[in-house]
């Protein structure tokens, strides 16, 4: 049997593993690469296998960095079954067509200008049609149900506690009379996350592939509910609105859960709460229809309410763009949840335009903000931002609430793995930047005494029973982490040149100040030279 790492290797996106056994080929995940332009181009590279030769797939969860290339896989000939949980399938019915819509509009935008400039036509990676066609290949399973993926490989899905429907995949492979068990963690949630259950305790396996998104970090421990209540009460007292850019799937429902709890406990008043994102509304609907995944606290919350989750009378879901625009003409303080979570597109832009300039309002970020996004700029203290061609002065309070992460941190992952009665022969550490993967790897080695390997794109492991041999792929310039590093280095170069120019401008007015700064910048450059010389 052979396992090949074809994504999320030393990077956090593009999750994809190819398992070849008994002359069959299966995939675990087929995710999209997300982030900078150079990382996104990996989505266009030919697959490392022929999609028509893949017999089946097991999908850990619906997030696009795990599921996003399924429409392309189907478009290029895949005809097998895609095994997952019911809510993963339901969430994919909204996420995959939405992702296709983005592909189509990006291509359309590129062609509008490109064709006039004599550039060749850009074809979308896949279309909305492709996304819908791919949905017919999904087969749903309950958690903890055993099912056959292909002859000789059975699977079971355990609760991963990351988002609704998210699963840890356990595979049992029987080949040449030998049995091998493999675990793919997918994304693992923090314990005590609202709504869904905590990650299941695993029996263990011969080989474990683990995520390491926060492998080098510990989440700050603090009372999120109290902080959220304080922000809301302070803002409402000032007569302002609370604006929350929130990811449609997962984060919006978690926030609604907290609002429901805080309202029930009398800790926040009954102000109108608007969920202004069609995708968030659909994802909330799926959450409401997935009661079997609720944890004990959520069940208790519903019993208290005597009704259902998110059943507050003050919650409004806005459907049309007109209704969305209407929100800003309604007087009185309110809470507005809208997408995108990084405030770089979508309806949230309207709300920021109408509220950022007002000192009585608060904008709360409750999720990861990537470099270069409006969310990141605001957290970094931007005083002015451009929204839909208009310059907006930032006077509102900007709050960055960490701790809502849907990923376990290093200690939480270690605690979880320590509870497995059977320790694996080796951990393959994936789905994390190299520094995060190495940090987690080191601790796994020390605290669990197991071997660890951090695969790079294309590396394989040949497995026979519980024995294994790693076949490293040749080092190539085309690996995602190399592309990411090249991006970072060019941004350092660009910044360096910008700083030098700024110093020269200052020199025109104040030569001694400029000299001080020149020295400082040179010190940084020499330090970097030394560092690079040591690598
Ligand atoms: Zn995820």
C-alpha cells in the first residue's frame, strides 16, 4: 500500500491524500489551495493522478480547502463515490456552487479587461454546473458507522469537533493478509466549542496523519462570553451598532449561540440582530436541521427555550440586497453579522461603509484575518480605508476577539493524542506551516515517543502491515511552500525598498533623523544577512 501527500503539506490548504492498495486508488479530501496568487495557481496544475482512475473518496469536512477541487475532479473524469457525513454533504451543496460562482466571476472579470488587452481567454477552473454535477456523487454516513470504501478498505467517521459534520477518518486496509489502520485527523476542533460535540476519543492506529494549523501556538484562555457581552453593552450604551464580519459557515452560528445564551441569561438586551448573508442563512438552516450533532449544553439551551436553537424573536435573516441595504436606514442600535469574514468582499462592505466612520460603533473581528485583507488592515490600525471607491475615515472601535478558533491548539492536540490507547508507529504532520508542523512534531516525539515525519508535496510512504518506508519526492521549485516563501521574501524586498525611499524623503527635511533610521534599517539588513548565511 502506498500513501502519497498531495496537498496541505507544509502549508495549510489544498488537503489531499492518495491511498493506493489492492490495485485500488482512493483519495482522502480534494481541497483547494487558498491564499496568495502563487499558492492559488496550484489549483490549476494537472492532478498528480488521473481522476478517472480514482475509485472513491472519503471527505473529512466541507471547508473548501478540503472539498474545493471536487467539481474539477468530477469534470476531469472522477466517477466514484464521495463518502462523508450528512451535514458535510449539505454544507457542500452551498459551498461548492458558491466557490464555482467565484471562479466564474473571477474569469469573467479577467476576460473583460484581458481580451481587450489581447490576452488569451481565461477559463474558470470549474463552473456552477460542474459543482452541481459533482453533488450527485456524495454518499452520506452516520458517525461511527462502518462502511466499505472499496473492497479491502473499510472506513469509519469519528466526530472531529471542528465544524458541523467534520470527521476524523479511520481506514482499515486489508492487503496480502495483513491489516493496517490509518487515521486522518482532518481539522480538529477545540474542546468545549459551542453547538457540536468535542472531538471523539480515538482508539489509535498504526499510522496517523495529523493537522498542525496551531501546532506552535496556544489559544489565549479568557471568558469569551463576558468579553462579548461587555463589547455589546458598551456599544449599545453609546447608541452605536455592533458590526461583526463573520464566516458564513461555523462562526456565524457560534456567535448566534452566544447571543442566545447571553440574552437568556439577561446579560445583553433584546436588540435586533441581523444575519445579513444568504450563505450564512443557509448554513444556519443546515445547523438547525442537524440536531443529532448537538452537544449536551446546546440541548440544555434548547430545553430552556422550550423551542429550538437561534429561536430569539429579535433575530432577522435578510434575503435580498434591498433588505440588506434597508438595515442601515433602521434607527436604533443593532447587531449586524455579515460576510465575508475577512471583510474583503460581500455585504459586510456596505455595513462597514455606514458604520466605520461613527465613533459610537464597534467592529468586532472574530476570526483569522489574512494579510492584505480589509480585516487585517483595520486590526493593524488603519485610519482610512477605501470601500467601493469611497474613502472612509475609521472612527469606530475595532476589536479583535481571538479564541473563537475552530482548531485545537498545540496542547489540545497533544492531550487528545495522549488519550489514544494505541500509539501509532509514526505521525505524519500536515496541514500547517512548516514551523507549526515542526513544533507539534517535536512535542509528539517527546511526549508520546513516536516517530514523526513532516511530508512535503509529493512524498510517499510505502506501508506493509505495520512496517513503512518513506519515499521522498525530489525537491522541486514548484512546491506550495516554496511559492509561499518566495512571496514572503519578495514582500520583504519590496518593504525594504519602500523604507529606503521613505528615509530618503525624510532626509530632505531632517538629515540626522534620517541617518538614525538608515542605521536601524541597515542593522536589520545585516541581521537578515547573518541569518540567511546560517541557513
Ligand atoms: Zn476546516
